[in-house]
């Protein structure tokens, strides 16, 4: 099963002096259980692309399907298919509105027709998934939480609806390093435990390198679709030309190689440390 875009294009304010094409002839698939990082400079079309994938926008040309259902239709089936794709916007805490954390997270499940124990179970699962104790936080005012806690509650509100696919637009934006790591680990945990298809839109190459698949966007087009490690190894000039920054440990790896140190390409920071110790003969 998958979310599929075929030859999709989208232009804002088409036919006016202000028209701007944000997505140009994009074809791709997000499969169930797949973890994808979507990167690109500001204005490359990332946000428009993911809004096409969950039906918030409809393409001017091409088609978008979720599990074989075209989202451009106005049928019940199309609406149900669109609900399979959950969307967490950048700074989602701005969407919090209810008096308690429980009510805020329960809003989506209620609109889906859940009642009673099913709502309780959905809210409890979502809260505990984002690392917040159900009994401690369910009755608290979400607007009086810390920034990181508010972000987690907002993400929990989408997770509670049980989407089959999940899109997170800069889920860790504005958080401190510890908060960023916690949010990323929770997303990776959700992907592992729920076999959910997930897209993380990010400017952080440290986040992108941990995905299974990488989409790189430029000028409304997908200019790379493949393994992150392969992109950072063999497309370094392209990456820098797009105004993107490679992960710090890759940058350090290339610097050490240029200095003559014989190192194998690492997959993460820990592997780089082991390679350095090996090259230096340290234990």
C-alpha cells in the first residue's frame, strides 16, 4: 500500500501576474512502513508537496492516490483515504486550543466517530508515545506547558487518530538540542513499532541521514531519490550547491580524509569515533 504522486504539478495564483509554480511534474511513492526525509532549501516546494500528499491541496496536473483512491474526488472514499495521511505542521503547538490536554488530543478521534473507551485508549497511547504520562498531563492546560511539551501534545493529537501515513513538517523546529533528539527518537520509535509510512520534512541533515530514504527537492522537482548515505557520499558538490549543509560528522570525515587519515565511511557519529581510534591505534 502506498501514497502515490504521478506527474503532479501545482501553481499558486495561476493565471495572474503573481503565479508561482511550487511543484513541477513530480512522481513518487511513499510505501507503508517507509521512513523518508524530505530536504531542500526554503522555497524549493517541500511544504506544497506534502500538502498534495494528504489532500490539503489538489494538483493542477497529475494525480495523487492513497491506497489506490484518488484524492481529487469528492466521494466518501476520497475523504476517508485523505484521513489516512496525518499531518503535523511546523510549530503545531499554535493549533492547541482546548482547556485540557485530554480534550485537545481527543478532538480528532471524536470527529472520526470514536467514543468512550476507544477515545481514552487513543489519547493514552498517543500521550505515552510522545513521552508524557497520561495521569500527569491529561488534565493540564496545554497552553501552560513548556514549548517542548506543547509540541509533543500537538503531535499526540495527530497520532491519536491512528494515521497509516504520517507527515511531520520540521517537527523539532525551535527546540533545544535535547528536545530535538527526543522528538526524533520518538518518531523513529513510532515508525519501528507501528510500521507506519513517515515523511520528515527537515533542514537538519543529522535528522535526514537517519532516514531509510531521502528526497531532495529543488525548484519544485525531486532531484534525488535514494539512500541518504549514498547522497552524502557521492553527491557532495550537488548538496553544497543547493545551499544544504552535510551532517557534521560527514563534514568532519571529509576533513580528516583530506588531511590524509585513512577512514572508512561511517554511518553515524559513533562509527566515526571508532574509525578515528582505529586509524590512530587507540583502544
